């Protein structure tokens, strides 16, 4: 092993718990008499007196088919999420003045009840101005002629808001957390940074209208001036910015989100919608408020002029950096993609035509989210879930741990040579966070690294032998970790995931990180079996797991089973299970059949009553359970799913389900018109950015027709039409009606057909593609620029296929409903 070339230090005195902030000063929280009160203080949210670190996912119910809400909420829950945030768009609920719509796909009450029925809390972003890349920020068009000054305390405006809020209050009646419902938070307005009195008025109006929640929030970015102690500031940060200019390279201010920092604010969010010259104003006092986030970028929209390509690591590294920086509320935007409503009188997207700086697609609001526009489960869903397992397991302790930065911190946004790390600690235990990833500009490998951390009165060097932190790595290691009853590990150089009992034995589960062999110290004299290695060091035995995974056999001080280390504590054995990094991303935890169980699966696994359901694009699904149900698994008796197994795999038991491949395969594309005329280059909006082609331009597009066989819908789940094309922009029509659109930025284009099934079978799908009509003013990622260049001379559909999303259903064989 090479000698260390660098030892990174954080001194013991830096880990002392800071003096407490004020308490009892916030005008919110559950009243006396609530059985499990929800109360914020200056550092965290307390639920029944215990710190609660929520994971919140944004999902816009009114932009997704109501018939599919429940299935998508099950997916969101399977991602390790416990809270759902949703916007209300005023123009969708009162498109015509005086006529309110809270029915069908606008049914707020039904959506909130569905969340509550699945154990999900809800944060409602009531506006009245919401944005969300919606026309007019969600303001109805009639507001322009209503004789009022919006977003002020103008009595004429407030009278309209009072009526709208009263209807929202009616929909939410009885659903507040304090009344036994799921609504834990209400956000007032959005990105209103210089009107504290108006924000205070809006809260009063909302409460008078019957809108109730223990927590009240407002976006705090750009040093927003909020009414003191009436609204909790919530923050965000994105890996990229569609609202930036179309210059090559990274949107500069996004770099800040890949550093560990006590700075919560991000002045870049929505900067193109604010005036360049602003009066100075107050800044939320971080000592008075916990660090809450509502818009951690789990993807990014594409505008016509700027089309970022967001990768999985861009999302997971940003989330980890915010958690390591002290966040006590992890809120993602947008966690589930969606589509703009097409049943309104006017297009509902942000565009130059409606005065915005950016043209967005007319329909698609996919956002490259962990769950896509049609419910596609993406790699970022799994990468984030590994962090959410840690939060579920250790969030109550983590919420009480402030940020501590090392002696040597990066010098600024352009510092790519200093390793980025931090510790959150209570003084006796903590977590060491490392991020060596950022988009666009790779960070270097760091060789010979050890961390020196003062904790609980002594200094630890972690790990015992120096390691290489490779470019792209981002992880968290525990310090002073209670692996189980009576077993406390000084440190572990592996990422903790979860703790539970497997076959009655407490088991702590870890994932190896970034190719670094897991190590941890035990008392001197401890012995281990192959393939683990043990080395005496500094009066202790340092154990190294040479081959993490489900089939490694390692025993420490007691009986062992495959894939685990067993440590005998004063209260009995405790097992340590070390998975590979890839297995850590596949690991899920569900409660089903009367027990908490671990699941290893490439797909999301939904626990719904007595059934495990796996939505998948694959024809076979491997599912490993620990502990396995004693009676094994069964599939429905309809013959659609085959099942093989069980097969022992370490502490797991594995089954393989196979699904009939009916309906999948290539689609036949008929070229109706090959020639296409590039539209003229147009600029628009207040910043004169490149404008998207208009409706009339598509009369000159290439035209391709795809027949849709009825059999593709036999699986019962979503059916994706997956296309690759050469061109600048494309639209999909069914029977002459626009159903989907796309600005080319590299990945294949998915179109969900289930919601259009009958019409798609009858009429097929027509794809229109336009070539690029300009030489500049449009940004795509450097890795795909050749593809956009080809669009200057071609407009064609290159491939198309039907991808059914099957639903594998599994029950325990002892369930009398199994096999029925």
C-alpha cells in the first residue's frame, strides 16, 4: 500500500455542538393537544419531540392522468420518499373567472387523500403565483384585465385571491396534519423576494380561508426578504440551468452546488425573471431557521435555446453535497416528470409568446426526472434511493448534527484541486461526506488520502490505510456508528444504508464506495476468516472486506453467514453486511408480509397490500429477499408470469420471474414526406434568445407514420413508443391532435401511449420532424453536438420501437389470495 501523500484534517474542537439557536420564536407548529406534534425550531423539525429529516418529491398531480396517480405514488414511495410536494396552478383551477375546477385530473382532495392512504405526507404549494414553467406562472389570463395589481396587497387582487384560497381551503378541509391528515406544510407564493408584508398577508388570507398546516414556507433564494418568523425559508440548487444563456459549457453559478458550504442561498434560480437592479434588503437569519430545501435539482428541463443533459451522478452528487452541508429537509424538483395540460384554451407552457425569456416544449415537462414524464424509472431514482435509505435509518440523528468543514477548504468555485469533504457531527458520532464529482469539468483522482477527524475526545484517522478517491466518487462514511445493540464502530469506510433484523439477528448493511475496500476497526485480537483480511494497527484489529457482495463469507468473533461479518456484542451477535456499490443502488427496503425486508432488484419494487409489484421493461426480473417469506413466492395463476427459484444467495433468497414478450419490438415507420424545410431563425422574449419553431412551421416538416397494434397494450401497463430521430424538434400527433413534443438534446424520445390507447390503435401516431434552421443560439451538451449538427441537413425518424412496461406481481405462497 502506498504511503499517504495527504492527510486531511478536521480538528476535534471544530466538532463541538454549537450553541443552540432561539426556540419558541416561530409562529407555527402543532397546537397543544396534538398527539404527535410537528414543531420546527431553529435547527430542525421535531415530530413528537424526535427530529424528522423528510425526503420530499415534487409531483404535479394536475399534469398527470388521475387514473395513474396511485401507481406513481407507490413508485415515489419506493424511492425512499416520505413527503410529496405539489403545485397548484390557478389557471388550471379557475381558467374562466368564477368557475372553479377541482374535478377529474384537478381533484386536489383525492390526490392528497391518496398520498395519506399510502403513508405519504404532503406539502401544498398554493401560490397564487407558482411558476413551474407554467404560462403566466399559473395566473389565469383573465387576471390581466381584472383591474388589480397582482402579487401586492392591492385590495382588488386580494379579493380574488381570497375567493381562490377559500376554494382550496374547502378542498383541504380536515386534511391538515394537526387534524389527522397528511398535509404537513403550505408554501406561500414562489420566488417573491422583496415583498415581506405581502407574503405575511397571503398567509393570513390562507389561514382565514381554512388552509391549515403546522409548517408554513416560502422560497428563500436570492436573499429573499421574508416576514420574520412567519415563513420558513426553503432553498434549492440545480446541476444545470435551462434559463441560462446558450453559451458553450456549464452555467457558472451551478458549480456552487458541488461544494460543502454553510451558504444556503442560490441567487441563480430564476435569475432571468428578476430585474438586474435591485434594492438591498434583509436576508433570512440562518440562526433562526432550520436548513430546508424544496428544489434540489433531480433533473433539468430543456428550453429551446439551452438543452442541458443531466447525468445520474450530477443529481446524486448534488443531493449528497446538500445533505453533507447541513440540510434537514431534502426536497427534490422535479422528482416525477409530467406533461402540460392540453385541455385549456391556450397553451400552458412558459414561452416567448407569454413574455418569458425561454421557449419550452408545448407538452413535455419530463425534466429528466428520476421518474419520467410517463413514469419511466431512471438510474437517478436508484442512486438517490441509496441516500434515502440512510436518511430513513439515521435521519433523526443526522438532523441534530451541524456542519463542520475541514482546515483546508476549496478556494472558490473554480478550485478543482482541493478534495471536497465535510463532517456532520454531534460531537460523539457523525458522518463524513466526500464529493469528488461535478458536471462538465471532471475533478481529479486524489491518491493516498486519509481523513483525520476529532470526535468524542480523540482523533481518528479514516481509513486505517490510505486510499485513492477517484474522480466522480461521492459517498458518506459513518463515525461512531451504532451497528447494533452493544456494537459501536469507531468508523467504517463504506456507506451505511440501513439496519434491520434478518432472521432475528440485527444486521447493519453497507455499500462499498468508489472502488475503496471497506475497512473498520475491532478490538485487538479479533480474528476473521477469508476472504476478509485483518491487520493489527494502533492496538486494534483493522478488518478489510476484500470482496464485498452477497457471496463473500466473512466471520468475526462468532458464527457467520454468507456475505456478512458477525460481531458478538454484549447483547448477542450483530451482523455487518457489505454489498458492492452497484448492489447498494439496487437495494430497497419494504414492509410486507408482516416484516421489514431487504430487496435486491434492478427495477423499482412496489409494496402494495400483500403484493409486491415490479414495473419493468425487461422480460425477466431477478428479485432477492432477506429475510425471505417462509412459504416462498407465487405469481398469479393466469399464466402470464413464470417463476423460478428459490435460490440461496448469501443472506438473500432469489427468485426469477419471466414475462411473456407479447407486444414488444420494433415499430414500422412509414415515411409520408421525406423533405423538410428548416424554419427561419427567430429570437424572442426579453433576452432575445432563440425561439422554437411555431405551429405553422410544422406544415413543412418531414412526416412519418407509425401503426400501433392493439396487442402492444395487452400487458396492462404503460406502453412507450421509443424513438430516435435526426432533427432539431419533433412533434407527435394522433388523429391530428398534438400529444407530445421534443427538443432534441441527445437521449431517445419516449412517448407514453396508454393514455391515448384507443385513438392510437385506430389512427396510428404521426411524427413530424423539423431540421435546424440556424447556425447559433442553441446549446446542447458537448457529447452530443455532432447530433445537432446533423440536424442542419436532415429531418428523419431513425428508429422506433414499442416498449411495454410490464407489471410483475408476486405474493407469498401462504397468502390465500396468491395464485388467484
